[in-house]
């Protein structure tokens, strides 16, 4: 039985990708869109191999590094801020409009100000990714914390737990799933914001690759950059999912 499940699971994983490839070829062959505007998957794959031997690995490294730093700094601040907003209702009511105001601002709109205040170096790109990560993470964090039932704290107090024991053994474990969710959401938003951040005079990175290709109408390179961003973001999300299953396995046992 387990030996049958492996091929079935592999088939289920591959099926949507094969369907997507078939749809891609079908759109190109249908004549609804000019073939010049839709490079074939095999042409994109060929361009990927060419770029892999040239600059693609460095572009992937630079973009991944920028996203990692931006998300790390953003969530490092978003977790305590989100916790305080979620735990203290008065504070949440006071600061919530400000948080939602800045969350609604697209990072690309801030690029002129970021250039003025931080220049055009790596700091400016990190600030854009930090901004996107922080506000995405803080919203997820405080919404999650606000939904934690106070009954857990009451039961712990009834059993004689001190404030420190309540925080360490009740609040922290209940917070871990929300922290991991905040990181996942922040990662997704950061990758979505990457191209905007690399508009700031970036010479390397997947966003810069896409921008340079668009200037010369190199659609196959644009596809390579987009696909790379998607797959790297997917890989990071899968790692976080696996980590979440390990760290919050107790939830499954409770359920």
C-alpha cells in the first residue's frame, strides 16, 4: 500500500504543472495571442540554461539575500509589536488606524522618498522589503493573538501558575503558530515587492533581470525571472510549512 501511495502522490504533485504547461502551449498555438508575445516553454527553458551559465545564480543569490534580510528585520519587529497590539485592546484601538493606513500604502509609492533618505544602495532596497514585511507580519500577528481565548490564562492562574509561567508555558506556545504564519505571509509579500525594491538602481537580482529584459523586449528572460521568483518563494514556503508541522505538532494531538 505505501508503495502505491508514492507514485500517486507524485502524480498529484506533477499534474497541475503539466496542465499549466499544456495550457501554455495551447494559448500559444491557438492564435489568440501572437506567438512573438508568448515564448514557448522550451524556449524559456533554453534561455534559463543559458542564463544559468552566465548571471542567473548571482541574481538569485542577491534577490534571496535581500528578501531574507528584509523579512528577518521586518518580522523581528512585527512579532513584538503585533503581540502587544493583540494582547492589549486599548493599545490596539489607539494604534490600529495608523497601522492600517501605512499597510494600505504600496511600497512602490515610497521609492522616491526612500531614495532621498537612504540613497540608492542596498539599504534602500532593504527598507522597501522591511516595510512590506513588517506591516504584513504585524497584521497577521495581532489578529492571531487577539483570537487567543483568555480561558487558557484563567485556567493557568487557577492552577497556581505565576505570571512568568503563564507567559512561558501558555502564551508563548500559543503564539508560535501565529509567528510562523506571520513569517510566511511576510515572505510572500516580500517576494511580491522584490521587483519594486530592485527598481532602485539594482544591477543584480531577479527584479533587475526582469527590468533590464523589459527594456529590450526580451520576453523569454522576463518569464525566466518570474518563474524563478515563484519557485524560490514556493520552496521557502514549503520549508516553513515543514517547520510549522514540527513546532506545532501538539496542535494536531489536541485536535
